C-alpha cells in the first residue's frame, strides 16, 4: 500500500497515521514486541513462507492489545517513514521506504473517546 493510500484511508475515517514515537512505544524496548528472543508462537521471526502475511489473530496481541506489530509488514508512520518490519533483518524505526522493504501496511490512531 502506498503512503497516499494509507493517508487517504485515515483521512476519510477522521483518524491519522501514528507517529514513529507512538509506533516505537507500542513496540517496546526489546528486539521483538514480545521480548528479546524470537518466538514463532508470538509473531513472525523470519520471512513468511511464500511471502504471505499471516491473518489477523494468528498470534496473540502485545501488551497494549495490538495484534501483529512483529508480523513482518512494515508500517507507514505519519511523517512518511517506515517502522517495524520484523523480518530476517533487525526491525527499525524511521527508515526510508525502499522497494526492498515490503510488504507495507498501516495502522490508524484516534484520540481517546473519538
């Protein structure tokens, strides 16, 4: 998905893309959202077989109730950066979008009570 598509979707619903700080906070301080060690029961720790992203709910949510932070896709940040991407490389935050980084998805955030 392109940045413009993600922004358009969010705008049409009255929400926004998260900042890198929000994505990083949701991820946590460890290498993976669930801790420092890879655990395929908790999320993807390598490139999915046949490049298929797992369905929502395939792994339990993290500490904040978010599913699939470490499920391999990159996420668009509000400032057109990428975050996440727990594939065979280390996850990262604030990375430039490149064709070699994919797939790319997005999350939306809204004010509490909105």
